[in-house]
């Protein structure tokens, strides 16, 4: 099979990565492998800096696997008059779509207009027009105002007694964890040394200036010293913990807001059109179809408990089900319909007197007296632009203190996921080709081609090449092929890395996690030489993941922040 000319490289072994971390003084050490840190690593490495990226758990373990998964202009920020933010993230959508057209896909959003709702017809029409203008939306993607009948045609389950009409506007949907991991892979391809399960425990100083960090291997507990001329913290909800270690807290601090999404089978909420709708308390939430499911979210509540494992609790479920049923009464969702969920923490910058949903989503860069650069706040959508700002700051520091100079940001033209697909049309055509190949191998479910191409783009060729080499060609063989690809290219070290963050199966196909748990662990055991005790640990961890997303405590287990 001919495989396209990729711009990704097989990942080095973990022992090689750990030794590379200690082999030199890097220009830049990036702490945190979420979308922000991964974007910074790619930007810096592609400008020619030597870069190390360390993540204490798995890449995208934090907020970057738990968002609404929209690459969006943030209509609600227009309501708060955050014009600059709307313009920047709106324009970024088009750029990120171009960089990964399979992964950042057009998802027109329906905004139903209802009696007594947030927006009237005129205000909506004007607001969406301004939104299009700021985001540079053109042609057929521009907003359309719809009659009540057309709105109902698009979303027949909407409650019709209060419906007045609708507005349809351009948004994009993504998979946040895959966007993150593709940035990590592209950064590695440009020479960055990236290591997950590597936690910064402390900073290294030279005459009071941060010059690296003590990093602990999450599997062995061994510590290594990583030296760098400049250190950047992109630790999301953990930014203040590192600022405290660096003794550089000032009057600005993080405010964590929890957001929850519920997942129900598509048959129970058969939506074919994404909807952004009013709920009785004056907030707005999304309902988004994706493959076999529809997901609903989000909430916005202050959070002070365990940052590593935020959970969906009973109150969150009640709120989202009630809100959905009030706009889609015929659907009548019940708790038993919820098959999965996720909860994420927005790392916002505290503003005196403002509630969680009123606080701005804009990002801010802090430079401490000891030259630690920290970035906090922001949106997934703006990760590339945030990375540019941070790397510009790092480059200034490197020029000033070390007389080193680097070029300008290039990430606008660095394709993600190995490239190979130029636009949505090519993605669609390629998906058709993949579907035919799968059919020829006896895999007839059309979901499979959609799933593979959305997650992997042209890298699907590599998975199909693995599949072709297998004795049998069935769904189990396909997941084996997918895992073989992940093990080779995507720094997968636990079963959850694969089943939660590389594939999103825990959220979007939870039955497949139950079905293939042992197959995945068996194959990983052969790769990593796991004994029976380790295999049992992995099984328990997957069972814990399943339990945590599908059961809802009255009050989430709370560890004081
Ligand atoms: P994170 O993804 O949290 O990454 C920080 C990483 O740092 C973590 O992986 C953590 O393990 C690591 N780390 C912490 N301490 C250390 C240490 N000592 N050593 C090494 N590593 C460390 N944005 C959008 O654009 N669109 C949306 O639809 C959207 N929806 C959202 C919905 C919800 C519910 C939430 C919570 C957020 C949403 N956002 C959205 C915002 C977006 O998800 C975040 O802005 C973004 O993911 C933050 O990425 P990050 O890399 O800064 O943080």
C-alpha cells in the first residue's frame, strides 16, 4: 500500500526521551502538555529553538480533553463586548481549519429564537452579522436568519410553542485531545523532545534566575534535571501551583470554573443539527451530534476540589437534563439515558465581584522576577495565537539575556496530522475512499470511516496498512491496527491514554471501551512487557474511568484546593 509523504515521525522510546531531556541545555522548557503547551512547543521548535516539553500526566489530560470541543468565535463574548477576543478567535478558526481540515470541521450552529429568550430577532440578526464581520466569515457560510418552519425542519425536536424562528451561523467542531496530540507530534517532528508522565517538582535557579526544572518520571519516581535558558509554564488549572513554587504570585490569581457535558445515544436524542439554546436560568447551552451520540453542555460553576479528577455530580446531571427537556420536551431525557460524561476546569483569571460565567476568557502572560513566563486563561480556539505571543516573549528574553535570535512564527503554514488533505472537499473524498477500502475488507459500518478520518486524517493510511497485515479483518483487528499506530507514533503508555485521549472512545463509544479493554491491555502488555499485576492495574484504571464518567455522586469527592 502506498502511504502518503508524512510530516510526522515515529516517537522515540521513553528511555531515549528521558536521556535526551538531560543531554543539553534547551532554549525553552515548556511545562504542561495541553493545547497551549503543545502549541508553544511547536511554535518554538519550528522557529529553530531547542525545546523540551514535559507533561505530568498524559498529553491533554487536563482541560484540553474536557472542553465543548468547538473551535468557535465565542458568540457569547460578543454579548460581553469582548470585540478583540471575538475577532482573534474568529479569525483563528479559519486558520486552524486549514491546518487540519479533517479535525476542525464545519459545524453550522442553530440558534433558536424563542419568546422571552436571550436574543430577539433583530438583535440576533445584527449580532450574527457583526460576528461574521469580526471573524472574517464569507460566502455561503455567512449567517442566515430562518423562519419558524425552516428552523423546525432543521431541528424538528425543538419545542414549537415558544419558537419564533432561528439564526444559523458558522462554527467548527474538533476533538480537543487530538488537536493537542497532533501539535505534540508536529513539535517532535521539528525536533522538540516531548515527554508525558514527567512532572515538574521544582525549579532550578542560577543567581536567582529560573534555568530549568527538576522533573519526576511518573512511572519510576526517578528525578532528572532539565536545563533551559527560558522556562514557560502552560500548566492550565495548575499555573498558580507553579507560580507559588516560584514565589511569584501577585494580586492576579486563577479562578477555576467547572463545566460538565453529558453524552446520550443518538437514538435517544436524534439531533442532526447542532443547537445553541436558551435555558430557563438565562444561560445558554449546546447540544451537538457526534457519530453515535449527542452531547450536551455545559455548566459553569466555581470549583475548589481535586483538579486532576473533576467529576460530573448529580446536580450537574439534573441541571443539564432539565435544561434540555425544557427546550426539547418530546425527547424527555432521563438519567438512565446518560451513557457517559466529562467534567473540565476552565483556568480563568479571577475578577473581583464577577461570577463564573461573567469572568473574561481572555489569556494573560505573566513574567516573574526570576524570569518564569506563565500563561493563563484563554481558549482552545486561540491556542496557536497564544503560543505565538508566548514564544515572542520567550524569544525577546533569549535575545536580551543570551544574545540568541530566532525567526518569526511559522505555525500558520505547518499542517497538523501529517497534512495530505487540503480542505473539506478532499476530506470528504478521502473518507469515501477509506469507506470503500474498509468495505472491501468486510467492515461495512459507515461509522468506521467517519471515525477514523475525523480522528487521524490521512494518517488513516498507516492504520489501514497495519490492518492489511493482519490475519483477520474485523473490528477487533481494526482497533489492534489503531493501537499499533498509537503505540508507534503517539506516546501511548497506559490503556487510558489510548481509550480516553487518543481515540475519545470513553466519551463517544463507551461500549467499545468495555468490549475491547482486555484486547487493548493484552496488546500493550506484549509491547511493554507488563506482568499480570500491571495488567490488572490497567484493567482497574479503565474500570475506574468508566465508573467515573457514568455514575454521578451527590457531591463530587472533594479534596481541598
Ligand atoms: P490544560 O489542557 O489543562 O493543560 C495544562 C497541562 O499542564 C495539564 O495537562 C497538566 O497535567 C499539566 N501540568 C500541570 N502541572 C504540571 C507540572 N507540575 N508539570 C508538568 N505538567 C503539569 N475552548 C474553546 O476554544 N472551545 C470550546 O468549546 C471550549 N469549551 C470548554 C468547555 C469547558 C467545560 C471547559 C472547562 C473549557 C472549554 N474551553 C473551550 C477552554 C479550553 O478547553 C481551554 O482554554 C484549554 O483547553 C486550556 O488548555 P491548556 O493547555 O492551557 O490547559
